[in-house]
């Protein structure tokens, strides 16, 4: 079964290899690119889409991707541009080391067609490395008896670059004794050698300092150097000599292992190996060899075992010093062991607490201690103490027991924890002591409110700030801990311009960051006065307040506003007058402007942008005064157009312009004679519009004039008719009212008529109303009077008419009943009806005085409409 599985796996592997080989055959030829090393990430390598015959957008659609042969992905595909780019920094020396040609291979797979394209990217070397030596300094020893021509090998330099950028040559600093030769190795390496050119004399010069420099062939040339020190060796003719013949030292018995006891020193004036002294013990006893050891090079004598005063109090040893030539000398070492107090006191903590509430009363017990010393006599007498600056003290209870208590109230905000050091010291010589440490935490109590870092705050924010922008951050610190130190911020409610402050700003309750809820406008208000409260989460909570002054900084957001000259509302151009006799500096006019901003944003300057006659006028930079710059000449045109700009000093500056038209003339007629030549300087289209407006105004004026003439003619005609009416009124004046009242013959006929006559001094408002013939009574019903003044009979009319004004157009009504019209047997003539009016008017005048306005006007007329809807003109003007 296992054999079949192995055969199956092998067959699958063969099929996979054949499939991959087929895919490889389906691919096109090799694609080769060149890219220099040390290029930045994302640098262009080659246009893969173009070389594959694809569009850049097809790379993603067809699933084109890199099949990397290594673990590190050095290149990537840019789907937007269809190019191969570097995926990171490429270092040729790191990838290929000393290989001259550095070629990286990769495969590109087109997923939809299962084609693989081979890509080779050659990494070109650049001279980015200088030759370097591994040694910081080279020392070469040469005997003063060496013969000229002797060779001494020197270290070789290394340059990771290749080709011309690699190591090319060496140079040696000029000197009189040595020269440099370079030998080539079988692998092409260049090995420098130092060659002795002349005899050396140590007495003249004991050492020679040289400098070896390695150079490459890159552009620019890079180089590295190493100093060489040539030491001339001497002949051995001196023996070592110790500084003392006997070294004496006293050491305590408790000296620890590895401690240095003393250092012996022997000197030899020879040079080199002849002057090097090696140290060793001579004829050493076994007990001393177990306790001490000697460093053969430094001469240090160390303790390697335990000293015990009760066993050995004195040691004597002999030491020898030998140079490299074999010459030697000896000296003695005498070691005395001193008895010491070698047992330190011991402190045992019987009981203790690790936390104490702040504000605990003095005398609270923290720990109970026991102190002991194994020594006897004075070495066993122990005293225990703690530092004086701590708020604690030790009290001895009985025996060797002590208790640690507080001696004042603790404050956690001052000190959160204490590391109490207890020291026990004996009376030995020297005294020994022991220290232990007790850690004590002070538990918090909510006894401190949050405190702001400043007594008041001032913040500045530019106007037109975005909504939701962070304005300011304030912090209140609570020296308490945990929930007692959790600070919450909120704003005290207040109003500004009728709106609550919470609609202007808000504060993050956790961080104390202030945010703007709206965009501020400096022109509306300059500052906000806020009160911020910080409260902790203790029980009960404590809080504190602080004032915050929020100042709105002005921004240059208002264009200068020109107050004068004001452009006419009718579209015409304002004209300023400048007499031709004006002298230079004559004040023609003054441009007045204001800026709603403040500070330098409101500092205005005036500039003359354009003039129809340059040099004729000038504008004051700060005053805006327009003055003549020179005398006016006859050749100067009548109309002068000036464009004045008003600019503030904000950043960026804002400006406004105004166009002035100056008429150059000595008197008004000269101006009027040529006013038709003045055009609006704003725009050529404006002159055409002005022409249309003038024509329209003229047409309307003509229509209005014709209307007035017709109205006057009509009024004159009406006035003429009213004169005729007054002339005919005298005929009816003599007819008494009694002649028209009480005729029974026409009573039945007139019962179906009720008439209203409305007469005014203005005949256009006089009327006679006949309601429908549904009144059987001789009086008009009350409903017909609700929308008019009360109808008048002979007596009532006197009362109403007496209150009237003869000059006003007061409407008067007369009610004609069938009884009052009974004597009107003939409606054709109409004179009886008019006599009725005249008689009624006389009765009124008897009671209320004359009222000439009651008579018919010049154009008044009286008409009667019958039930058959036929009109009869009783009196027509």
C-alpha cells in the first residue's frame, strides 16, 4: 500500500513538472531590464504591459502577477501604468556580493491564458562603497638588525563594488626607510607589502608612523586609509627589577574571594619581548597556594579562598619576575590577617501592613520588628533607626523588639507611598549594619477638589472658524487617585445675544477640549466669557470653577465699503467739477470708505488705478483726496474718468473700486453744453441701456401729459354744465312745497316707488337710486339705509345738512315718498320735482343756515327708473 502511494505521488509530481514546462513553452522570449542599484521604492524598471502586448488596464483584468522565485519581493507591478517598479531599496552588494554580473530572475504569469513570461533584471553597480580596512591600526615590528629588502605583509582593503568601482591601487605615505609593493594573487586580489629600503637604528628612531591608502576607480574616486606603526626592536641586555624587595600588606579575615590584595611591579628597560616581565610564585607553601593566586601579566595578588584569623594570621610568599630573554629577579610578599566584626545584625519582621489611610491619627502601628546579632560583646550590641525625615518613628517595646508607628498625619497628595529603610548597626570595629525596606502605600481620601493649572484662561480663535473646530484645551488636576481624581468638565449656563452659550461652544466632559459649535463673526461680538467647572467623582464630589475669556480674532473678510461718492440709483454717472483755472493741488473731491474689520485689516489706502489723462490727478494714499497734480490746460478733455481703488492691509488684502467722472469747466453752462458727450465709464452696454431707459421715460411722460390735458378738458366741460344747472335752478325756487304734497290722485301710482337722490357738490358722485318696487309703505325700509347715510325728509335733512361742510364732497340723500310727490301729475316737465328739491332746501336753510352745496351742481342730473326698467330724465344737465 505504501509503495502504491509513493508511485502515485511520483506520477503526480511528473505531471506537475510537465504542466509547468508546457506553461513555460507557451511563454514568449525573455524580457530583460536594467536598473541601477540604490533606487528609491516605486522607481520605474520597465513597461511590462507594452512588452507583453497588453493595455495597462488589462493587467488586472487578465490577472497578470509576478511569480517570485525568492522569499523577498523586490519588484511589483503598477496596475495603473502597466509598468514594473521596485518594491524597495535594492543593494547589489547585498544581493550578489562579489559576483560581477548581478541578474535577478522572475516570472510573470498571465492567469487567463496560463502563460508565463521570464523576466531578467540586471542590477547595475554604482560606486557607493569606499575601500575599507578591517583593522583600525596596524603595528609592524622590525628588528633593528633587519637587512634592507626585507618584506613585511600588510592587511588588504576590501571594496564590495565590482569592475572599475572596485579596489584598484594602494598608496604609502612618503618616508625614507620603507616602500610599498603590491602582489597579485591567483584570485586577482591585490596584496600590499612593506619593503625595507635602508638600515634601521632604534636609538635614532624607535618607531615609524606610515599611512596606507586604498583607492578604487569609480567616479568620483573613493578611498580608505589605515595608519601603520613600525616598531624597531632592541637587543635584551637588562634584568627585571622590582619596586620593593618585600611587599607587606594587612587584610581583614572576611575578605571575599577575588579581592585584590596587592600589586607587584618589576620593570625592564629593554624593548619588545625583552622588556616584557612575567610573574609567578616561587617555593610557595600549600596553604598559601589555596588562598592566593597571582596574575602572571599584571602582578595582581588575589584572594581565591576564605581567610580565617583563628586558623592563619600570617602568610609569607616569594615571587619572581622573568623577561622574554630569560633574565629574572625575586621579591617577598608578607600578608597579615586582621580580625574583624564579621557578623552583621539580623532584622526580622514579625507583622506589618502595606497600606494605611491618609489622615490616620499619629501613633498608628505599621510593623513589629525583632533585631539580633550573632556576635558577642560590643560586636553584638545593636542599635536600630530609620531616617529622620520620614513621618515615622521606632519605639522599643521589650527585649529586642521594636514597633514602627506614625508620628504625624499622612497626606497622600504629598507622598503617595513610602519606602522605609530600617538600619540595624552593631558596636563592632568597624561596625556592621543591616538594612531592610518596608513599602507602605497611603490610601486616598477625597479631600482635594480639582485645580486648574491657571487661575484664568484666555484663548484666541480667528473668526470664520469651521464648525466643530477645537478651540482650546484646559486641564484640571486632582491630586487624589482613582475615582476621586476622575475629572468631569462642563460649562456654566449663560446667554449671549439672547442665545444660550451651549449653542456657541461645547466642552468635552472627559478631556476638557473646547469646541466651536458655530462659525464666529468678529463683527458680531469680540469675545465670550465662559465659566468652566471641573468636578471629581468622589463621594461627595468636589469641584472648582475657572473663567475663560475667548477672544475672536478679526480676519480680513470684509471688502472696503465706499461711502462717497455714492453711485446714483438711476444708473447715471456722478460728475465732479474741476475748474480749468484750478491750480495744482486743487481738491476736486474726496473718496470716503470704511472697513468693518479692525486693526490693520481696516487700514485703508487709496490708489489711482486708471485715469483718462495720466498725471492730471492724484489721490491721497491715506486721505482719499482727489487733487489736481498739475494746472489744467485747454487741450485737456472736458470729461476725465478716474478709477480709484480702496485697499485694506489684510492678508490677503481686499479692495474695492469706484469710478469718478470729473468735468473740467469753469461754469455750469459749459458743462451742460457738453453733457451729451459724457458717457458712463462702466460698460459700453450700459450706454445702450441708458438710451432705452430715457426713451421709455419720455414716452411715459408724454402719455401722462396727454392724460392731464384730457382730464382738464373734461373738467372744464363739466364745470360749464354745472353753471347751466345753477341758472335753471332759479325758476323752481318759487314753487312752495305745499303745492307738491297731498295730491291723492297720484297716491296709488307712487306707492310702488321709493326714490333716493344723492346730491353732492361734485356731480360725479351724485346719484339717484330706485330700489325694487316691493315697498308698500311710504317710507323706505331700514335695510336700504345700512350701506348709505340716512335718507332725509324735509325736517331730517336740515339736521344732517347743517353738520356738513359746503366745501366737502359730502353725499346727501333725499327720500321722496308718494305723499311728497303726489302733486307731480306731469312727469314730463320735471319742474315740479325740482321745485320739491328747492322747497326742501329752503326748509333746511331755515333751520341750519344757508347751504349752497345742496343745490344741483353744474353737471348734476336726476333720472327716474320705472318698474318696467325705463329711465325718465327729470332734469338733465
